[in-house]
C-alpha cells in the first residue's frame, strides 16, 4: 500500500445562525477528529454584511474565540483565496458561514491501496444527506403501502 501523507479533502461551507459555529457543531468535529474518521485541516469564517462587504477570519488567528482550541488545524491556509471568494458568494447578506477543509482519513487508506495496485478513483460524487434520507423515506413508504395492500387483499379473501 502507498502511504499518502493526506487523503482526499472536502470543502464544506456551513451556514451559521450567528457569526460563529454553534458549540454542538464544534464538539462533533472534535469527536470525529478524535475518532480517526476525519481531520480538520483548515477553518475559515466568512461573514457578509447587509451591504455585501465580505469579512474573512482565518481561525488560526483566533481559534479560542471561536471555540476551536481543541482542534489541531494542521494545514491552515489550505483553502485559498479563490475558494473563499467563490464560496463567499453563497453567504447571504447579513449572514455568515464556516468554510471547513476536512481530510477523510478512511479515504486516504483506500487511495493508498488503489495507488499501490495501479488503480485510481475515476469519479466521486456526494449525495447530500437530506436527499438520501428523502429517497429512503419514500422507498420505505412505498414498501409499507405495498405490504398494507397485500395484507388488505388477504383480509378480503
């Protein structure tokens, strides 16, 4: 297996209710990091004023203020100005968001195994959790309706 220093990195833009992440979100990032599922590489807070002015705060400059002291941000600055500028367009006026670079540690192992055997990931797509859950709910509802219909047929006979 090839030992990569880093695995795939995903950028998440997390909309915030205030100007900083809720402690519940931070606690979950810390727990996932400590469990070895992921590593938080970079964390940037992007705010947009009512008149559209964008303010970017690199967390390495003020991690305790944002409650991120428990996270070891190993690649601060990884999210470049282009990434930040592009994603800042999604932050509504008067709102804020956290741009988080997450390394998927489980995927680093898979990437190493693929590289060692001459393979590579040809495509990766993410299906957002709300969509997956809506599809599963719809399938389960359909199955439940079919079961009810079969049971009702049996009762009528």
